[in-house]
């Protein structure tokens, strides 16, 4: 997903399929600065790392200058939301969390910050039906984001 911020600089959020990660790149004066938004790693019992596939069906939007990302955690089939925030150490960090507790949701995610109302997110939910899978559009408003 590609967007421009208010200064006209290009930014992208994308799924790094080789690493199973969600990444963010933003244009600076001379290059693109790359960041890992969600590494897709979970620390399991006995400190063993388990890998999750995160970052597919990604959409990037800016809330003023702050990047916000909506994406799918493919392992959990869960819609997730990431935002850039100032941490307690004073440096910026990515904060991410699950949005919708009843999977599977997150396919074809879209995020928007319209000027005339609060943020809105939309994604497809798949559920079993009489004729196979049923598709339903799910929208989430400001209170969920």
C-alpha cells in the first residue's frame, strides 16, 4: 500500500513474504528508511520463538503525520492495527493490536481518515454458509481503532 504524507513524501506498508513480516518504508531526503512494523515472532514456552505470517492484505493511511496500518495476521486469521507512537524512552515505536475478535476477518482491508468524520476501517469476513463460504463486509469505526 502506497500513500503520501502531508509533505508529499512517499511511504509504503508491505508484506515481506520472504520473512513473513509487515514492513514500512518512508522516503527521506536521500533514500527510503525501512522499519519492521510487526516481526511476526512470538515467544513461546521455554523461550522458543514461533513464527507467524503477518502483513498480508495491508492498507496504509495517515492520521495527520502519523502512519496507521491495517493488516492481516495470516496465522491467526485476525485483523490487526498498527500505529506509530512515542514510547516511554522518548523514541518512536510501532504499537499493534488485534481489532476484531471473531475470525476470520481481515481480507482486503482498507483504512481511511476522512476529514469530516473519525477513522473508519473495512475488511472482508468469511464465514461458512449453505453454499460454501459467505463473504461479508465488516466496518469498524473510531471506537474500535
